[in-house]
C-alpha cells in the first residue's frame, strides 16, 4: 500500500514545483533580454551604416551632377571667338 503524502508534504512539493517553474521563467527572461539587447545593438549599427551610405550616396550624386553639368556646358577651348 502506498502512503499518501501529508498536506504539508503536498504543499512543500507544490512550492518546490512552483520555485522550479519560476527559476525556469527567470532563465528564459534573461535569454530573451540578452537577445533583445543583441538585436538592439545590431539595429543601432545598421542605422549608423545606413547614415554613412546615405552620406556617400549624396556625395556620389553631387559628383555625378557636377560631371553632367560640366559635359553640357562647352569648355572655353571649344567656344569660337566672337569675331568668327
């Protein structure tokens, strides 16, 4: 015949189970917080890189615009003197 646990033993077992569940939840939360911090760090790095890329793109666009404008306007050597 198996012996039934006393109410105190049952409460102690339930408390131990709840403590284990709580510790498991705390561990999971720590991992989630760590993952969240890593994602935040990656996001910040990506934002900085996007800022640098946008600055470079603006510079390239400006350089291209200047080159296109330089090609459209004739150089002084190509212009005929006014007496021709």
